[in-house]
């Protein structure tokens, strides 16, 4: 079976290429990567023994029914909030793992809404494969919203914080 880092590399290579679909089978394991219309890859993984499958939540499972988003059907308040979100910087997860807002359960959170952050200040930890990775802010600014909950499984590229940059 491919390692998670190898799968990530495949995803990056496929996103940069003109390939729309990639299939890989080995020893009963099967990986299918597809690009949908927005350029995002999708992953479906199956294995002869489902209990032994390590899920890769970084990507949505392959679906047979396309998902259609209708922005016009959104209420005006949600559209305004979405426009406001576009002006904010998003700190995203660089990996698949478990989000932790503090270094230990008895410690205060690194940051919360309203806190000022500087570039390279630690905002959270993501645990991946028993390794704790400190995630740093890429900008100076103020945390507007924390988008992930403590202990939540997060995906690659998932927004974790909204920051009003200075």
C-alpha cells in the first residue's frame, strides 16, 4: 500500500498535469484519483480487508452523482458573509490529522477569536501519524474565527482559522 506522503505527491503531480483520472491497484488495494470540474482531486480507496484500510480524509470519496452548488439560492446574509470571508486570510491545514488548539488538554489554547498573531507564531498543533506538527500563522493580524474544533479530524487544505491581516 502507498504511504500517505506518496499519495500526497501523486495528488500534487496529477493536479499539475493534464491527467483527469489515475488508477492504481496493488495487492488488493485500489486507489482512484480524479479531477472534477473545479480542479480538485477526489480519492476513492478500497481494500480486500476493510478493517485494514487507512482512510485518507484529505479528499472527498469518489461520488457517482456530481455535486452542484447554487450560489444564487444562498440567503443574502450568507452571501455577504462569504464575500467578507474572501477578504480574510485563511490559515489552512498542511496535512491530514487531528487538530489541537493547545499543547496539552490542561493548557490554554494557542489562539482564540480576537487574538493578535504575528507571522510565524504558533496557532495550533496537528497530529499526524503520532507526530505533533506546530502550525504557524503566515501573516500578521487578528484571528477572526477558529474554524476547527479541538480534537477534530482535519483534511489537507481545510481552512482552520480566518485572519484579518494587517
